């Protein structure tokens, strides 16, 4: 199956084939070769002269450079400029370079784009005196220019003793695509025995056929493809021809060939058939795929009785934890293998030997089982794996977007073999509508991989009708099923479920209440903020508090008046217990902005250690630089136990945020008196190294006298100096002199000597 899927993806390349420069020294290779010799390319990106006279002068200067004894690196750059600026006047200077192995690619860059017949003529003439890779390069350039006058010369090269030259000539003829080129390729193909050359000819003819298809000449294109299908070629070329023959015939006449591919025992050809079916489309194609689907479905073994967990709990006596969802999610391929242990639900009854009680359906029969702690049980009967082609057919039908295809997917989702059913349920997330909601919801209730796939499909399906269908299901559901539907309300943000969500906030069922709280967070408006605040304040345990906090964060992120919302959060926190104050402070911080920063700063300055701890942590995660003054204050005069945390947070802002250079350096200056420990000084040096400036160099050199950070200071100073030496040579010379005087570390001293010599010589 994996091989089939891999091949299916690979065939998408056939539909988007681009012309390859199959042989010859490419432009990139030439660029790399020159770059390896230390040749810079930046200056070639200089702007073009806007004045016509200046442009002519610039062109003449580059032509003169090509005709001089200048280094080849400069000539390569001149070719690049001439590709942007030149006309036919540059051709006489460029043509001789076609014989130079190092400059030929650069010359072709210009000759390929210079307008007029002169450049094409130069390339054609070069064909007579070149061979090997240089000749291949020229052939490729003629293909780029689609030079019709080169067809005769290229046809002669089809018989070249060098197979690579012959193949390049073939592909070039395909790119040019004239009737003469087509005739020459067909004639040569009859006598050519070298497989690489035959393949290149086939590729060229496929290019011509594609061009004919684009022009609406499908019958002529089909004739070419049919010729290629009868020849001995490599697999990719044969597949290309078969695909083209089907597409050229269209949705009706192409079906027999498509059916032939679908019935092939070769998995690669089957994958090609499905990709071609996607391209061809139409009801006829859908019916053909449905026939194939039925063939594999009928050969599939009868499905095993479906395993569904109805109820499961773990514990003993009066202490139990519901683990129904946990077991349902663990079903794989219609089987469940589970061990009764505390990993299922913690330890609900410490010191007691517990048990796992399971009520489950196997088909239409209900069973109950009790598993003592420490023992393992396996339930269900493993489904026979679906034929891999079944799954691929389902995916292909889903991509067709045809009513016939959609109906087949729907039927497979109901009664198909296990693997095919799983695929169909996944596909319904893309092609389904409100009518499939009951089917998918039934699958959700079955749990396991099928249930998870159905849940994801229900989340994906667009449309208000789907939302309304889910709300209708919600009106009827109770217990765990209602909680699952509320999860979907949350995932989809279904506003029409608001009345039921509000009602469920008052239920005694904890799972439903928490699910409703999450849903309200997703769909709440400003008027529901008091309800969410009350839910947080009245939360009875850590899980409920976390759920309410997350719901508030979700809701507050959509509030338009963010400052007023933060004010309401903080007002609510004043009368709340300490743990709820912490949660509300975290919600306020999640919103960001001036008011949130003010509130968090106020908490950091309070006399309450819990609030100080939370606030300084939140400030350490702040994502705007306006937190820096507050952190500086806290690092200087804040609670003693949190000063280092505040300083580290301050340095994080300087290091990580995108700040203007003057602002960053001002923050670094302000940090100098705060960094009393070696650890923070090293952090500051790392910042200076990351953002090199003259002022940063002076600060780094100032730390050379500190034995605890001397090595880091010297290494930082050298790293900064290497970056700014061209612009600030005097400052670099002074700094390197001080490093030499310090005398260590050895590596920094060595680099400082080199750098000092460099700036003094310049």
C-alpha cells in the first residue's frame, strides 16, 4: 500500500513537466565554479543606467572588457550585465566565449536573451566548431530561444555518435516544436537503437504533443502519443505516452485506455491510472472507478463484528474513574489490547487492588468483562487489511468531485472493508455535507481510529447546514455523547449552539459542564465575559480552573476593546482567591498591550509573593520592548528574590526582540550597572556580539579587566571588530591593541593581530 501511495504522488509530476537542461555545464554549476575561486557576485546586481546614452556607454564598457585581457571573473560578471542591458552589438564579443569551458555558460546567459536573429545565428555557427558539453550547452540555448532555423542542424545531430549530444538535440527539437522538428524526430526514432536517445526523442515528441493539446489539436496529439505507446521505451516515457493518449482522447474516448491501466497488475501503472483519472474527470471516469471499487470490495473478506466500547471504568469500591474515551481511542483495526493499571487514570483508590470494568459491543452482542489490576486483555477481532487499491480508489473518488463518486464514497463509509471505510470517512470531511453528519456521528461513537477520523471530518466540513445538523444532534444527546458534541461546537465555533451551551454551564454533569465552558470561550461575545469570570471564580479544582482560564483566554482574544477587557479582568481579580487571581493575571497578560503591562507590573510590585512570582514570570515572556523599563526597575529595586529573574528577562528583550539599533544600544547601556554577576555579563556580551556596533565594541573591551569574563570579552570584541572594521578602522585598531595588551586568550590575540595589521595596512 505504501508503495502505491508513493507512486501515486510521484505521478503528479507528469502533469507538470518542465524542460530540463539535461546535459552540459549549467549556469548554476558555472556560478558555483567561479564562486569557489573567491569571485564575488554582488556588484553584478548594480542598477541599470536610466539615461539611454549612459546605458550605451555602460554596454560598450562591458564589451571592451570581454575583448580585453581582464580576469575571467570580471568577464563572467560582464556577461551577466550584458544579459540585462545588451542588444545585438554585444553578440560579436560574446560569441568567442562559447569555446571557453569556464565562460561559455556565462556567455550563453546573455545570448539566450538578447533579442534579434544575431544571437541565434552565433549559437548556430558555434555548433559547427564545438563538441561534448560545450556543444550540449549551445544546443540547450537554441532550445531556450526556440530557434526554428536551427532545426536542420539539430536534426543532423540526432545521429551524433555522442549519445548525450543526440539526446540534447532531440529535446531541443521538442522545445522548438515545428512540424519539421516533429517529422525529423519521428523519422529518427524508427532507426535509433540507443535507449537514452530514444527516451529523449520520446520526451521531445511528448512536449510537441502537449503543445498541440493546448492548441486544441487533440487528434494530432493522440497520434503522437499512440506512436510512442507502441515503442520500446523506459517506464516513465511509456507512462507519459499512455497518460497523454488518454487525455488527448477526452472523457469519453479515453475511457477504454484508462480501464486498461486500471486493470494492470503493475502497481505503478495503477497509480498512473488514478492520477490520470483525476486529470480527466467527469461522470464516466467516476463510474469506471466505482466499478473497480466494487470489484475489490466483492473480493474482500466479510467484515468482522465491530468492536465498540460502551462503558469502562477503573477503580474499586466507591472510587472509580471513567476511562471510556481512553479505551475507545485505543481501538486499532477493530481490536483493543489494554492493561488494567494506574496508567489508565492515575491511582483512584490508593492502597487497594483495583480493576477495570468494561461493557462493550461486538457486532450486535453486548459483553461485560472485569480485568484485575496488572492483567492484560484483548478484545475484538482484527479486521482483514483492505486491498491497498481499495484505499487508493476511495481517495481518487474523493478528488473527482462528481455526484457518482461522492455516493460511492458514502456507501464505502457505511459498509466498506475496515481500511477502505476509514479512508472514506476521511474523504467525507472534504466532500460531505450536512446529510452525512448522522453517519459520521455514528462513527464517532464507535471510537478508535474510525471515530477519530469521523471527528476530524466533522470538524473540517464547511457550511452552516453542517453546523445546524450538529446542533440538532446536540439537542438529543446526553452524557458523554453530549460532551463530544460540545467539543465539536468548540472546534467549529458554532454560534447557533449558544443557547444550549449556556444551559449546559448549569448542569451537574462535570464532563458536560467543562465541555460547555470551553465551547463558550470559543463563541462568547463581550456580554458573556461576566459568565466566564464567574465560572473561573467558582471553579472547584485545578482542572476546572484551567478550563475556565483557557476559555477566558480564547474569548478575550476576540474582544475589540482590549484595554477595557483587561480592566474588567483585574477588577474581578481583586475579590478573588489567590489562585484565581493568578489565573486572571495570566489571562490579562495573554492579551498584551499597555493596560495588561500595567496590571502585571502592579502585581510584580505588590507585597504578595505568589503574585510577584507570577508577574515576574509573565514579564519574562513579554513580547514588546515597553516592558524593559519595568524590568529594569524590578532588577534594581524590586523584590530581592526576583531581581535576577527580572534582569534576565530584561536581557531577553534586548537579545530577542526586533529593535532599532539606537534603542537596543541604549538598553545595553542601561544594563551595564545591573550586570554585577559574571553570568549576566556574559549574556550582555553575547548580545553585543549578535548585534555588532562601535559602542558594543567599547563595552566589550571595557570588560577585559574583569578576570571572570575576560576571555568572553576578548572573543566578543574580536568578533565585533571583524564585522565593523571596514567602517570604523580606528575604533577597531584601538580595541585590538587593548586585546594584545591583555595577552589572552591565545585565539583572540591571534585574530586581533591579524585584524590590527589589516586595518593599519588599509
